[in-house]
C-alpha cells in the first residue's frame, strides 16, 4: 500500500513528470527537425523506426493531461520545453506558436493550482546544431544560453522551478560512448567533450536565468547503483569506475568544480583545452538537486585484460525485473539520497525528480492493471520516508511518468505511464496505480 501524504512532513511535494518529445507530437506546431528524428530514421536505431512525430498528441490534448495531473492530487508537474519547438533552427527567429504553447501550458497549470517545474532540455537537439557538432562543439553552451533567454523570458516569471538539462549522463555518455541514443556515436573524444560541454551549458543557463531574476533553480542527475559481480578486486574496481562515470562525474562538476580521478583516467586526454577554467561557470550556485533513480547494474572487469578504459562488463542481476529488464532495487535510492547529501550537497533540498517503472503485469491482459507499479512506487516512497526520518533534506517525490509515451530507442513498447495511452486513438485511461496515488495524495 502506498503511504499517504499525511505520512510526510507538511510542505512535502508530490509530482509527476513528462518530457516534450516523448509526448507532444513533434510534427505539429512549427517545431524544427531534431537529431532524434534523424536517429529514428536510420535503420536499426529505434524499434520499428518509431519517432515522436505523433507521440501522445499532448500538443492538442494538454488541457486534458493537466486535468489528469490535477485530479490525481499532484502538487507539481515537471515538464520540459523543446528547443526545436521554440527555435526550429536552434538559433535565430523563434517559433511564435511554440512560445504560445508553453505560455498556455504554464498558465493552465497555474489555473489548476499546479506548480510548474520546467526542464529546458530533455534530449531533442535541433538538427541544424547537430550538423555543427552538437554537444561536441563548445559553442553549444552559448547556443543553449540563448535558447534559455528566449524561452524563460516568456515563461520564467511563472514557473515554480527550473533545471537546465535532464540527465547529463544520457545526453553525453549514453549517446556518444554507448551509441544507444541520438546522435548514436561510439567515440571517446566526442564523449569527453559532450560530458564537459553539457555541464558548461548547464552553468550558462543558470547564469541566464539568474539574470532574468529567476529563483528555485536546480540540476537533475540520473543515478544508477553500481554493484560488483563478486568480491574480487577486479569487480570492485569495475563498480567504482562505473559509479564514478554515471553517478559522480556530473554531481562533482556541478557542486565541487572537480571531476573524479577514476573518470579523468580515461577521458582527460580527450577533454577540450583549458577545461578546468570552465568550473567557474559550471559551479554556478543552484537551489536544489534532483535525483532520477530507477535501478542498479552489476559489473565486473572486461573479459579481455587488454581492453581499453573503462574495461568493465555488465552482468545480469538476480532480482525481479521490470519490462525494461531493470532490477527493482529500492536500496539504491537509499544509498543515493545519503550519498548526495553527505558528500555533495549538504543541506541543499533534494527532490526525487523521476522514479517509476515499465510495467510487466499490464502486458498480460488488462492494460490498466498494474499492481507491480504500485508496489514499486510504495517501496521507493518508503525509502524517501526513511531518509527524511534520518534527517536527509528530501523535499519532494515525482513519479515517471504521467503518460505511456515514446521510450526513445525502444519506441512505444515499454509503458511507464500512470495513465494508459492507446497510440492509435490517443485515448487516455488511468491505470490502477493512478487511482492508488490519487487516494494516497487525497487531502484530509
């Protein structure tokens, strides 16, 4: 059973999250082409070559979707803005229809008593900027600052919070080293530069928003528990290296102005000249930190002892898994809430900005029957309760996701939503987990 909101401190915030390209319908409203459109059009990159052209049709159904947020009792709606919808060429003349859409969306939240939590970038880079090197090009920090100025000059006076970039690890490592997301590279030099430039862009965006008089600005990092496959020194080292790459590099850059030695060992020769001087910008003060958490991974050393850095190999884990093949491991969230506060952010407010699962039970019959999702959320909300009891400054918990949506390289098959979406008709149907949360979030 889900804990009730009265089991949490007064003022604790509950929210749900989505992202622009995953739900809006990118083919409408004057949005420009993105590197995700290009990636999906390349054979073999995305299941069924599916893309975000239609997605959930949120561009036309936003009012209905905000009603779902309100009816569930959520305090906050975490949404993202599409760079290519606002600036179709990535730079230059804004798309008036795009700015008008986000204007209406924010006003719609406020009319329903929902706090708007804006994320500037959730992975849909305009193709003309990808043509110029995208995140490999240092100039992207200033392009992103200019985009920030345009969109936040329009809606920044009304959003409750703002964060520049969702999940820097995905923007850089997953997309430039693993090649699983757009632009689909497998290049360590590109990866090193993307890792650094995404943080430089973060810092520039924070500077711009401060200049606009905005407050409650944060950073959102995804974290994945790295466990060794056994007690051998090689496995222990592999887990430490993966932890440094995934969980510590971006946190350390933003909060300490340093990069972990375990990561510099591999990427320092590939970083841009003068990179340490950028920490003055990267460490622009933030008001909160967001933790996105889903699972753990098991690591050992690479089979080939001569393999280049990072020389690690992922192993299958023994725990129950979601439809993504991800282990259910709430203890990982316990670890990260403690780690973030004790090692990086101190008293800074922490928000669990994403937590959820792609359901298995709903695949077997009734598409709205998802007891596994309710159990997953209950376990992780319990972890948050325990962390608060231990004095960790966790101030909110947001579920991913409001809607079944476009799950990037996996197309539309995995369903993370509290609300079922029929991708033929775009009809929305709340699942059992939605109703359970609605009851848990009811006010006395």
